[in-house]
C-alpha cells in the first residue's frame, strides 16, 4: 500500500509537470485530463466527415502496439521476461503515464492526420491525388521505422478503411506486409463503415441492450418500480447512451429502434401496461433517449472547440 501511495504522488507530480508545460502532444487522448475516447472520436471523425462531405476519398489505417515484454524485479532479483498481451504495460498506476511519455513523439514528422488513445492509433488522409496517397505511405514507413528503433512493434488492426471511394483503391504496405481493406471497423467500441453511416452502430447498441434486458427479465423476479428503473438506468441505458454524442442516430428507423429498447424495459413494470409512452415517462420522471441526447450535446459542443484550440488547429 505505501508503494501505491508513493506512485500516486509521483504520478500527480508528473501529470502536473506535463500539463503545465504541455508536454504530451495533442495527438494523444488517453489517460489525460480533459481528453477521452469521446473527444478523440468526435474531433478525429469530424475532420474526416468534412472531407467526405466534400466528395473526397479518405483512407484510414488502424494500428496498435504489440509484442512488448516486461518483467518484475524484487530486491535485485529479476524474474523472467513475459510477453505483454496489451500495448499498455500493466501493474502500476505510473505505467500508463510513463507509456504516454515513451510514445509521445511517435507522430513527429507525420504529415497525415494521426490520433492516439493510449496504444490505439489511427492514421488518415485525403487521398484523391497521387501525392496524397504517397504521403500516407511515407507516414506508414515512418511509423514502422519508429517502432523498430524503439522496440515497440506496431501492428495493423483492421488494415485500411477506404471511405467514399469511386475510383481504384490504393494498396499500402506496413513493413513487409501489404494491407487489405475492409468495409467496416470497430474503433474504441464504435462500429464505423466506409460511408460513416451510424446505422450499424445503432443496431449493435440495440442488440446489446436488448440482451441485457432479456437477462433482467429472466433472472429478476420483482417487477416493482424500485427494482426495474434502477436496473434499466444502470445496465441498459448505459449502453444506449455511451458515446451517443458521437454516434447519435439521424434516421427515423434508428431512433425508433433505440426507443423500442426503452419501451420494452418499461413494459416490465407492473401497473403501467395500459398507459401511453408519454404517460410512462411522466409517471417515472424519465426523458426519452432522444431528449437526453439533445441535453448532452451543448456541453460537448462547448468542450471540443476549446480542445481543438489547444491543439493549435492540428
């Protein structure tokens, strides 16, 4: 316990020093105050969406760190090296911060749009021109060289996502590996496709929330308000609203699909069977999912411009 307390004090000093001197580069969003997986998703894909809206083709390569080893030393006795299955070393409150510092300059000299959430790395660029495609390949070569020089092997997660392509797609290489392409990719839990359409993500969220709802229905005997409403709020609505500022549905069918999950949860309650949806919400003092999403948008619309300003328009 004293060791953890000391590590926490050291972490606080490191964090204060790095943020005060803006030591961590703007491309990193992991383990930093004021940045999160939501800020990286919105800021990164907003830029890509603008390019797609202009009719431009965009290529995104998803990368991850892999193949590191670590060992424990106790009283000068060193244990054997073990392969780290995650890109971020585990076992200490300091290690995520030290990992950020170690990979801090991975984007140095990179011309394309690179963002990281801890070890999750993505590199994207508009590729309408041949020179743009060559620039993306050069940046992939630089990342591979950085990984070899620093003994931090980068691996390709899903290969390449070609967005809004109406012409022959470019083939890229990472190290000795030629990269293929896929029509969709999961990025930080969000399911994205080549058209940046969120219908697949909405379906995935609804499926998971419905599965949890079935478990509640099958394993919870009580149908009282005091039991069902807290379970819905903590277990079901959590999935329906996680990162909703990023993937919020725009099509009527997607909005209705998510609202159907909420209605099924309300149908578990006794005493509300013959009431309308509006009466349910009023009786339970709840809002529809659509209204809750609208309430959450102003906060994030104020936070993101400030973050982009700190990044210097990068």
